[in-house]
């Protein structure tokens, strides 16, 4: 039986569609992703915790669900919004349908709405909160104040690992190579492929939850430290920023991605701000200011480091976004620390920016 569903935005706009996935009502921040493929990677990216994702590509689910492609243990978005979804996926790797995946992971979906019109609203007015509901008797006067009050909070603690985890090359479908380095990974919302990229390069990996103690990490004498991607407002992570500040003073090489990049900047007294509608997709051009080369990158962030707040004696821009000139990477003067806003593990192009992991290996004294 097809059930009506409604997407209600905090500006009072209402889209009527049909329900699929989990049958529940949710209030969330509504964002959009412009990727043409990779919907399973989007659904299992912890950075989407606290958000409902609109896919701008019109048909979602056509190649089904291949669990080997999941970026984490489960789906994280609060909701999933599509123009049309495929009930009969066609792919020799497919193990499940997207509808069943959403049901299993408790994610309500809505389809059959004009996602192009929705995306234009979010681009023109900025990211806003919304409700997905199947209640045909909804009361706007009661709903709109609740939408305006909603805030994304506590999501890093929601997505981080429960305890310290260890991996060696060969684990999680990585290559079996000799161990050359030990890397400590600070999990503020990590994706499996970040760990896999390290394992493929001969790194033994120890993953620490977000409530880690910096001295414990330092005392383990890692060759390098990775700080991962993750969800939410970076300025909310006060305790984590304090611990990262201690890591930054240790002299251990550090590579940070996405939320990790923002947290490292905050640990050096820079500032971040919320973007109008963020960068979410697999086609964002970034320029390496050292080489002048431009890479096509995968991105998922709603906050950015404020370029004007960066002390030029502390850090220099490493990458910038070609479209809007926002900061996409920093290298820290006099410290073995480099950070990027985008996702070099996500292979938006032919593994082009994955070479940044090789740069990290060199920072640890390797010959990658």
C-alpha cells in the first residue's frame, strides 16, 4: 500500500510525495547532495548524522545495495529524499533493495517530490530544517516553531566507535602488505575507506573514540595521527579541540580530513562558520596552491574554516575551492601537520587526490 508523505520546511513550504523506508516522523536539517552515484556511501557516511539528505540525481537505488561498499556499520541520515527510487535493482553485486535498507536502518524516506525545486529553495534561502511525516492532518502552526528551534547537537558522540579498535593490512578488504607504520586514528565519524587507504600503505591502525586522551595516544608512540571526518558544528566539540591541541604540540605527523581539518584549525585559534548550503557531492574542484594542479573532489560539509581568521604565522592555505575560494586545506608552519576539507579517500576522480595519503606516508618518513 502506497502511503502519502509530506516534507515540511521551516519557511512553510510543503512538498507532497510518497513514503518509503522506515515509517516514522522526523525533524532534521535538510541538505542536498549532487552525486550521480554512491548513494550507499552517502547513506553510511557518519557526517550525515543529524541531517536528511536530498539526492539531486533523479533515480536512486537502481544498482541496489552492496554491503561491501558501506562506509560504516549502519545508515546515519535522519531521512532520505529522492525524486524516484528503484524497486527492482539490477546489479550482479546487489544484495538488497534501498527500501529495505532504509527500513532496517530506521531511516524514513520520501519520494515523488520535485527535488530540483527543493534544491533551488535550499540554494536560494540556505540550508533549513524540515519534517518528514505521513500525517495528513499536520498542523503547520504547531510544526513551524518546532522546526525553527531544531539544532543538530551531540552527533559526534553518536557516530564514534564505542572502544579502541585495531586493524592490520588485510582487514576490511584492504591489501595484505608488510606493516611499516603505526597510525593512531581519532574517530570523530570516520569512513572505512580512510582506514583502508592507510592499511593499503602498510599502516597498522589503532582507532580511538572521540573521548580519547591525548597523552594516551602520544604514549603509544604512533608514527602518525589521522583525525577523521565527522558530523555537526565543529565549535561544539570543545573537549576534543583541547585534546587535539595537545596532539598538535607532540611533534607527531598529523593528517586531518573534513571535520578533523576544522577541529585542527580551531585548536590553533582560527574560526569556523556555517555555509549557506554547504558542499555535498562528488564534483567539487579544489586547487593545490603549491603545485597549481586542480583536482575533482568528493565533499560533505556545511561548515568551513574562516580564511580571515587564520594567523599567517601559524598556517598557510594548501588548497582552495575553485568555485567559491573557500579554504580546502592548510599546512601548519613549523609543524608536521597538513589538513584538507575534502575527502581524498572517496575517489571522485580516478583516485587523483588519494595521493595525499602518500604525502602523509612521507611525513612519517616513508618513500610512498
